[in-house]
C-alpha cells in the first residue's frame, strides 16, 4: 500500500500532518507501507493533484499496490484515525487491548 501526502508551502497545517506521518509510518514499512510526500506546486504534484482530485492540503491519499485509489483523509487527522486507516488498508487486525491502550 502507498500513502501520498499532498502538502503546500503556504499551508499552516501541513507541517503537523508531515510530522505525524514521519513519526508513525516507519513502523509500518516492514508491513508493505510506502510513503511519499507530494508538493502540489511541482509538476508531479500538479499531475497527481488532478489525477486524485486533491482540492486542499494537507490530504492523505491511500493507494493499493497497483496504484488504485482506496481512500483519503483531508486535513490533519488524529493519530488514532490515521493509524486505523493505515491498518485497515494493510489488512492488519488490531486486538481489543491495542485499540484501548494504543
């Protein structure tokens, strides 16, 4: 699974979303997560923004292994919500205790 984080240099919330991704995502790399930050002002960023209809930043886009769209989160999610989405799309089952105690 691949997660694209769309950011802009003028976005006051993007640094928080970026920090959340950089602290949380490494623990999922061995489970198949690939993370890429996409700056919307670059050529690639403009192309991806159009392809995935990104209207605001920050936006997390979740893709399957073939690059097909799965889901999105617009704005800065809570750590729990982002973790839940990642684990859902990776197919990781969380135990009852991990849901309560993190």
